[in-house]
């Protein structure tokens, strides 16, 4: 009877050791899985942060490339030539050509850039480019408020044409007023035909 009791105790001891071993193994595996899972999550977070930082950096560089210096022209005080000056324009905008004309309407920042030439209350309604010809559509004030005479007409048209033909895809400029072809401002220039770049004013 004592032999049987010892035998049973021995079996129980072996079972206890086996259970402890299995439990220990499971705990270690669970710990390792947790560590791996935690490590994997951290790696994903790091990748997302890195990707986000790269995307932000790329966006900043793209935005920087969008804005560039464009040459526009204002008449000098004597009405003899056009003075080139720089403006920052977003070149990726669909209305970048309109932005250039708007810069002319806004006028020179200082006397060194030239004089203001636009008729009072002038507004640019649109600028559309087709087959290398830009059609600039103004409101009625561009025509009705013009008082510059033949020299003023030449300087005004020249400043617009030379500013827009700074773009490689524009070779000439046509003028309209609220959708209708502008014939002339002071009967000096025939504005029914597209005006090409006026290099003699530079």
C-alpha cells in the first residue's frame, strides 16, 4: 500500500513539473508575441510618421515650385519705353495669365517700376489662350475711361502685350470688352487684330 502511495505521489510530482513547464513555455511565448506585436506596431507608427513627414516636405517643395518670378512691364514717366519688373505669380493656377494682368491693374509698387497706366476702374474679366493667342477680356471701363492719347494707348497696350508674351505659349494678344472685339482706344492701333510683342518699347 505504501508503494502505491509513493508511486501516486511520484506521478503527481511529474504532472506538476510538466504543467509548470507548459505554463512557463506559454507565458514566454505570450511575452514574445506581445513583444513582437508591440515592436510591429511601433515600426508601423514610425513608418507612418516618416511617410507623413516626407509627404509634408514634398508638398512644401511643390508649393515652392508653384510660385515663381514673372516679368511684367510698366511705362516710364516720359512714355518712351517700358520698364521690366518682377512679380511673384503662382504658375500652377489656371488663371495665372489673369493674375499677370491683375498685377498690371494693381500698378507699380514704387516710382522705379514706372507709372500707373490703366484706365480708372478697369477690371480684367478673363484671359484665355488658344493657338498661342491670348484673348484678354476687360470691363467697359477699360475703353470708356481711357484718356491717354496715342502715346498712352501704345504704352498701355504694349505693357499688357509684352507682359503676357513673357509666357512661351503666348505669341500675341487680342483685346475684347465684355466679350466684344475692341477696335481701338485712340485710333492709333488696330486692335481688331492680335498684337504681337513690341520689342521696340523695351
